[in-house]
C-alpha cells in the first residue's frame, strides 16, 4: 500500500457526505448561498440522526430515520427555486432507483 492513504470508516462517511452535497450542488446548480444553507440544514439534523442510531429496535430506528430524512429533505427543498425543486425530486428518484438496483441479487 505504498503511496496509498488508508481510509477509515468515519473519514469515508465524511467524504461521502461532502461529495453528496457537492453532487447535489452540481446537479441542481446551487448558488454558493444555497450550498451553505444545505450544509447548515444537514449539520442541524446530525444530532437527531445520531440519537436515532441509539434506538434498540431496528424497525423503530428505520422509521425514525425515515421521518428525520423526510423533514431534512423538506427543509432543503424550501431553499430551492421551483425548477431546482423539480430537479431535487428527480435527483432523489434517481438515487432511489440506484439503491434498488444495488440491492437486487446478482445473476
């Protein structure tokens, strides 16, 4: 592994989060102000996601996370122009399809 930097799970998660916001900024053509607002919204929801991870029941945890995500998505959507809102909706549909495709068994 000479010349390669080892990536730890926490670093990978932070990098993934940053790239998610960067992808969103690119795909929706967000202004610098909107990017800052999205980051601020995301950061404000972090404690709730962390708290949800503590739920012992898996089904309960999934439900709580789903509700928090919906609220976060709504807060972000409120910062967008009508055109960006449509793109945001399409962005999430695309991500959902990609996730479903990954979950299908390989043939």
